[in-house]
C-alpha cells in the first residue's frame, strides 16, 4: 500500500523500482494498492501504474510481461486523509495481511499519520516503510522511533536509504571482507584518508519545497554518505545476517564525530548563477520557493574522525553538492606511502588509491609501476573495471527487502539517531554562523581551498 499515490517519489522512483522487481520474477503474488488526498482518482492511479508497468515490460519474457500486466488490473486507489484517527487503520484492516505500508508522504504528514495510529490498531505483521528524512535532528528522530515502536516491532520498520540498495554500496562488503589483499589494509596504519563524494550536475530542479529546508548536509551527508562511511569502516561482521551487519554499522557510527573544531572541519557554500552541462542555472537564492535568509547550503564538506582502535588517525572527508561542473560520485581510499622507498626511484609523487564509483559502478586501483622507458622512473597505472549494473533499480532492492521481510538494507532506529547525533552540532554551528556560507558559480567545482577541491 503506497500512501502518497500521486506523489513524485511514487511516480519517478517507487513504481519503476517495483515494476522492475516484478519483471525480474522476485515479487510473485504481490498486490498493489495506492492511497492519497482528494485531488486524485482511481482512474489516474490505474493509468500511472499501467504506464510504468508497460514501460518496464519492454523486452521482458512473456511470463513476466503477464505478471506486469496483472498489476494494474487488480490495483485500487483509496482517497483518505492519513492524519485522521482511525482512517488508516481501517484501510489496512480491509486488506489481506501482511500489509507493507509505504509512507511516500511529506515528512510532517508521515509524522502525523503515525501519531494518529493507536497501539494494537495495526495487525502485528504490518510493515512500516519510512522515507528519508527520518526526523530533522536527533531529538525528532528519537521521538519518531518511540512513536513507531508502539505500533509494530523494530524488525517490521524499514527506514529506507535507497543508497544501501545500490549494488556497488553493498559490494563494498564483498570487496573489503573477501579479499586478503584489502581486508588487512583497511586500518589507520595503512589508510591516510577516505573521501566520499556526491557532486551532482543537477541543481534545484523545482524541488525548493523540500531542498531549501534540508540542504546538502541533511539531504546527502546525514543519510546516504554516512551509511557509505559506515560500510567502508565497519569491523567485519561474522555473518551477513541483518543483526550482525546492522550491529557493526551502528557500532562504527557510534565512534564517529566531527574531527576537531567544527569551524575548521566543516565548509558550506551556495551556488550563484552559472552554466552547468550547457544549461543556464539561476542563482540559488533567487529560485522560486527559496528563502535566501535561510542560508541553505548547496555544497557541504565535513571531516570526520572515527574514534576507535582501527581508524584513529585517518581522516574521513564527506562532500555533497549540487550544480557542479564535474559530477563525482565515488569513494576514494588514499593509502599512506610505503615506509621506505628505495633511494633512486623517480616520479613516486602520487599515493596508491582505490576508487569505488557509484553510478556508473566502477572499481579502480591506481598504482605505481616501472613501466616502459627509464627504469628508475615510476609510472602511474590504473587497474579498473566497470561493474555490471544490478538487475534491480535501487528502489527495487529496497522493496525486495521490504517484501521478503529482510531489513538488512534499511537503517535501524538507533543508527538513524546516531547519524543525527553526528551532524546536529554542525547544524547548530552553521545556524549560529560560526562557519561562513561561501559562494561558488554553478557549473564550477566549488570554492577553492577546501580539502576536497584540488584547485
Ligand atoms: P510529493 O509532495 O510529491 O507527494 C506527497 C504525496 O502525499 C501526494 O501524493 C499527496 O497527495 C500525499 N498527501 C499529502 N498529505 C496527505 C494526507 N494528509 N493524506 C493522504 N495523502 C497525503 O512528495 P514526494 O513524493 O517528493 O516525497 C515523498 C517522501 O519521499 C518524502 O518524505 C520525501 O522526503 C521522500 N523522498 C522523495 C524523493 C523524491 O525524489 N521525490 C527522493 C527521496 C526521498 P495529494 O497531493 O493528492 O494530496
């Protein structure tokens, strides 16, 4: 049951993810229903589902085409105000259990809808699927957790981070823990710094309503990039069971904090008018729906430390931003120099780096070798591969977890609070203007002098 049937997330990401999942044969027997406000109808919903299923059926086998055709035939739309006491519970009870309730609603509406539900009102098997942002700080996330846990057990609460649905991100575990060449090297003794970038071409794209009250730190770093940091730095779990994996993710995030003083370890900036990928981008502050006095950052960089025996001494630099000239979506692990380089080698001025790209999914190891020519001169070579794109879209992977009752790819309640605990002090310092809001031209690479900018 998708609450928010007419919404942007539902049409752009959720339904296409679901259709691909059904087309892959991994969601046999699923029934889809939608619900939402009074401006939408059964007819519009069926058309939306039909169009998306049809697009996904292109090239599918006859059997899978049939599965996709069946979905719009049996789907229904219910008009309701989810914030009204009793309405949502009544709707859930009218459906065949178990029901997965996907809250594709504005965050404030989701909060109200959950508060309107009474303990015992939902069948215990009901699964609640919560979108990001999960709260707006540690206190509100804790509050939302308390509300949810009154309704269903923790393992039935899926806090979606669609980044964790990305094949490459989960591949980090295989890469780190299945390779003798890498597993022992992921410690501060060998790794100088870990950088996680999410630089996008995209600017505001008419999403001021959401983005202007979030900003780059809340939108990307607090959620997705901290999850990637945790995957890159967690101790090896003994199994891939959800409890082991999520215990280890939570444990490393509990050890994570801003490195040193916030004014030295964080940077924020906002784009001004420019050209990005051949498109004119207006000044962020003058975009429709933006309140310039909010000082929302569209580019953020934070340097974190992991205060445990494995990582103390390694810098973790997280950066995310919009309207940038060069999209850069990758994690870069920079290794320390060798203890002693035999005297006589020339050209050894670049460190060994391992790059993990997210979309396109790639893996690259930059090494120095002698190569052709002068045998005393070291040359840079890159061993690289493009990884096969996963069969499922990220939201398909998220939904597969929901439908199969496996919460491994969702964020556990305590971890969601930890992520806010890490960024809350930064948000407070920025709100108090302790770190200046810089500017950068849309289409450029951000302000100079940041750790993550080599300019
Ligand atoms: P939209 O504003 O596009 O859609 C919100 C939906 O909620 C609409 O279908 C609206 O119905 C419905 N709704 C609002 N109030 C009520 C109510 N009281 N009762 C029933 N239905 C209601 O939001 P998005 O789809 O963009 O976002 C949904 C969630 O997904 C948010 O939490 C967002 O942060 C998250 N998200 C969104 C992404 C995106 O790219 N859009 C990406 C990642 C996360 P109606 O208009 O008919 O009243």
